């Protein structure tokens, strides 16, 4: 505990008293790598790496493999493994000290579906306009895949020789079943730590476009689905019974919908609230964030945070009804009604414990079953490790001097959870900056600013070398 507290202090201290709109540093240029980032990103976006028929994830991974082999990797060191309709990639850059556990750089190559009829531009035709790259996967996460891959190639081009083995991996179904994510984590469970390039990142000021702050993700809530079920003998609708399955379900869902799980903090979220409060423009919200960080039982602060969609998921476990099915005929009493409850569980709780808590809330009339299967897992927060915190601090201070940085917790879910569940620390630490108004991941007209290329390359070069030398 003392170790974590000291590192929290370090993370907070890095914010300091700095100009609100610090300027990026004058950075070395890497022309070949910078050109390769854009080329790879466009080639990856053009491939429809979506689950189902005509899934082109394998083709996208082949683009990465070709780039790595051209950059100095042996073909045998870049493995593409087909799994069902998708595939995953593991590329190994052997370090000079085999006694050291490897550094893993993690990402995914699949994207969510996109209907061209809904987009201003075709989602699988990369377009650059006014310094912005548009296309499905631009921000989640083919640009970062191209950026991290090009960084490693540039490091090798410059003659860098890692002491610790570096493993680059891309899963193929992170957006859906996470089957390849589980396989990869099991294969690489001997890793020293994982840098997940699918998460974290910086926020730009809406008016000026200057960097405001940057966060890395050290924990995430777990995704869990529960089925609530009510069964009944049913009967003719002309002869109503005292008990009706639809009414029973409605009463149970009303209780669940009104229930609030205990508010919680961990090392990551406490640091987040302390630091992020200074960037919240609503004074009432900022005060609530500070008060909650000081005392998670502060009811007034909790009421304010829970009333805001941006913060309600950060103060503890949330469960919400998302689907309901019931009845079998318009003129019959319902025999069976089911509903889905989607939960985002704060680290440290089991699926069974959350199910039992929901059952107590809903009452004895319903049955609650965990239906998540193997597509999710519970995972602890990653420790606030000094080597990682020091490395990101050094990289960000070089690339964006004066920009505050601090940890955050995601509402889930990423491939990091599979590593954390196996005891491997994983940290999402993308260097990509964007405005909140430009966050279209999973949505229409997804985009990323190309101004991220040069600072992103320099950031990754420092981070990867610090953690592998």
C-alpha cells in the first residue's frame, strides 16, 4: 500500500502548475516512419475486418506482417494464426537477455460494423481532409496499430537492440467474442508487462485544439450480462390471475433500475478524480469530484456525479436493463418473461457476488442467471508500477512538455482484462490526442488527426526503449 501511495503522489506531482495550453516540443522527424504510419493506416482501414462473412482481418494482419518483414523481422518471427473467421498476429523481436520476461505491445485489428449508407464518406475508403483521416477504425484502432508498428520498424532501422524481448500482438475479435484475445493472453502470460495501444490518450481543447491533459488506463470495469427470468402457468387473458409474469418483471426491473451499488475508489480512480477535477468546466461537478476523491461516502458529491452520464460509471458498479422479451400471444397471459441486465463491475468483485446482490434487490419472484459465458472475465487493477509510470512520464514530458498526465479507469472492456486476470500488469497508453467532440469510435464518420503522427512516433520510441532496454 505504501508503494502505491507513493506512486499516486508521483502521478499527481507530474501535473504541476503548468500552462493550460502547453505547446508540443520541437521533435525529431522520422520521414520514412511518418510516411509509413499514414500508408499503413490507410491500407488497414480499406480492409473490412468485421466479424462474419468476408471478414478481412487476416488480410489486414498480413499487411502488418509484410511491413515487419520488410523492416528486418524474419518471416518465422511473425506468426498469423487463423481462428474461426478471423485471425491473430504475434511478432517477436528477440532481446539480448533471454532471462528477462518480454514486453508485450497489444492491440486489435478488428472493427465494428459500419453501413456505408449512414456515413458521409465510405467507411472502408480512407479519406484525408484538412489533416484528418476518416474511416472505420481510424481511432479504434488501426491508426495506433500503424503507429506502433512503424515505431518498432523505425527503432530497428536506427539500430536499436532491445535487452528485453519485444512482442507485438494484434487480436482479431476484440470487438466481439474476444476468443483470440484470450488465446493470446494465455500464450503470453509470462510477460513482464503489457502496453495496450487501444486506450488511454489525450484531450484537446475544443476552442484552441491545444493539448489539455493525457491519461493512461490502469484498470477497467468488467462487462457482465445477467438474464432475469419470470415463469408462470399462464392462461386466458379473459380470466386474469393475481400474478402476471410481465407485471412481476416490471416490478423487479424497477427495483434494479433504482438501485445504486456502493460507491468505490481505487488507486487509479482516486488519482483520476483529483487530477481531472481541474479540467472540469462546471464548478459544481469539479467540487463533487474533489469531494468524492476525499470521501467516497459523500452523498452530496455522489448525487452530483451519478446525475452526470460522464461520471456515473466512474464511481462504482452500474447495472442497467437493456432488453426485455415476454408473452406468446396477444390474448394469453404470459408464461415466460426475460430481461437482460448489463453490468459494468468495478474491479475487485466477482460475477457471483454481483448476481447475488441483484437477486436480493429484485426479490424472490425472479431468477437471475449469469449469461456472459467466456466472452468476459473479471480483472484487478494493474499496480502503479514505478518503471511504467516513470517511462510514460519521461516520454510525455519530452513530447508534450507541461501537459498534465494521470491514470484513469475504463468502463471496459479491452484485451487488457485477459492479461490482468492472469496476473500480468497491462496499461493502455496511446499517445493519440483528440477533442471530445471528435470521439466517433464505433460511430459514424470515425476520424483521427494526422498531427498525432510525429509526436506519437517519438513518444512510442521513448516508451518502448525505456521498458525494453
